[in-house]
């Protein structure tokens, strides 16, 4: 059996209002990555391949885990949520949310993007195509692959595996934690979801503050 281990990046610059300024780990984000690296080294067999998106927060997370030279694959990069949110405001008058409104905002973005009413740097269909293509290539029998990526990519992979509609995909996205671990098993019938949103490296009393969503 093969396995794909998907890791969301550590906490980034959560006070940002655009993608460029968001794309760097906070001090806590770096620590989350180091804790995850310690956990994986102590409890996991070595990976046959380590992949990372090309964004700075992905590469910093991979380095914190212990992989300074992963295979860089831009297909693991996040959706362009800031521009999608701006497009939703332009088209439907829905303002970009604060933390309290985010849970209602994400389903609206996913539905409008899926219906091609809004667009960032890519369409919903093109985002789905690039994410599923990297999943299909990584799903190799007998091979363990670590992929450092973002919540939107993880949500799209789960949408593909479980045949979720855009609203249910949005509901999957919302609880995904920084530095969380998600596992896909590769069986003869294809890839299947094996676990979701695990944070064993943070499940200690003195690390409760490190369980972050953004």
C-alpha cells in the first residue's frame, strides 16, 4: 500500500490583507513545523519522496520539518483567496470578512467560483485539474510521499476523493489547522481518505495555544 501524507503549512502572517504579505510563517508557524518534524522522525518510516508547493510558507514549513530541498511543485500552491474575495465583493457586493464572518464567506466564494461567476488567477476547474493531477501522480503503490501544501489544496483533494459539492468542500476547509496532517492510502482500487486534520505533535497541554487555523 502506498501513502500520501498531506501537511498544511504552519501559521502564516494572519494579519495580512493580500497574498504577498500573507506568504511567510510567523514565529509560531516555524515552531509548529519543527514540532511536526520531531514527531515524524520519532514515529514514522522515511518518506520515499518529499514535495512542496513553491510558496514561501510551504518551503519554510518543509525546512522546519527537516527537508531543505524538497521537490518543488507549484500544483500544490494555494488558491488565490484574496483575489477571489475581492471578485466576490465586486460581483455580488459581499465584503471581505473578518474572523467572525469567515465561516459564512468561504461557502459563498466556493459556490460563486464553481459557477464561474468570479475568478482569481485561475478558474475553479483549472484549480481542480492541477490539484487532482498531482494527486494522481503521487498515488503510487508502495511509495510514501509527503506533500507540504495549503488548506485549499487539501480540501480539493478531499472533494475529489469523497465527491463533495462546493459547499461541503468549504465546510471541510474551515476546520483545517496549521501544520495538520491528512493521510491518503493508495490501495489497488485507487487513493482513499484515511485520516483528516490530525495534530498529534500539538496534543500536549503546553501546546494548546499552538492549535491555530490562520
